[in-house]
C-alpha cells in the first residue's frame, strides 16, 4: 500500500513538471515588448559584471501593465531572461 501511494505521488509530480515546462526550453522566458532583449540582444555587452550575476528590470508594456524581469549574464556576455512577474500599480508614485 505504501509503495502504491509513493508511485502515485511520484507520477503526479512528474506530470506537473511536464505541464509547467511544455512549450519552452528549461528556464527560458520569452521576451515581451519592453523587455531588454525583445528585439534581440543589446549591441553593448556588460563587460564589468561577473558572469552569472543577475539584475532586475522594471518597465511598463504598451498597454500600461507593470512588469519586473530578472536577467542573468551568460558566459558569452549575452543576457538571459530568467524570470518575469507582473507588478502592481504604485499609486503613491504617480503624479
């Protein structure tokens, strides 16, 4: 009975993993309008930043929705978009 329960839980976890990664390569997030790499990689490279370091980028898309993205510097000094989340409108900073 315990073995059956373990097998069922393992199969469910495997199925959830397959659902969340379908359609994109592992860990990749597709750029949207406003992303630093939306039209391709920037012409300049971040040469002083350590490889593997990350930084955040906040912006508004053409519809006015706020987004925050996390980029990582790849070994070839290109940028990898690794995460994105939608941000709330901050009423206190609007003038």
